[in-house]
């Protein structure tokens, strides 16, 4: 199901779009643009959430990663 989403644009832009209507399917172009932006902002939101979660984790003492890798290698 689809819904109507309307915006106001400058008259000059509308006139320029009209001049290109034989070359450009504006509806498809605008839908594709919005879909891509939604994907981009969802990725940004996910990265922000991951960053927030990582910032909440306790810090590992310096050198702990080397110690843990050494322990794994000695098994």
C-alpha cells in the first residue's frame, strides 16, 4: 500500500523539472533517493547505538589483550 507524501518546492525548480519530464521519471528518482537516504540514516543510527554500547563497556587494562592472546597461543 502506498501513501501520499507532498512537499513544497520553489516554483523555479518545478519549472526546470517540467522541462526535463520527457527525460526523467521524477517519481521514481525521488522514491529511489528517499529509500537510499532511509538506508543511510538507519546505518548511522545503528553505528551510533553500537558506539554508545561500546562506550558503556568497562575499559580493559592496558596489555590485557596481549596477555589473553598469549594464553590462547599456549594452549
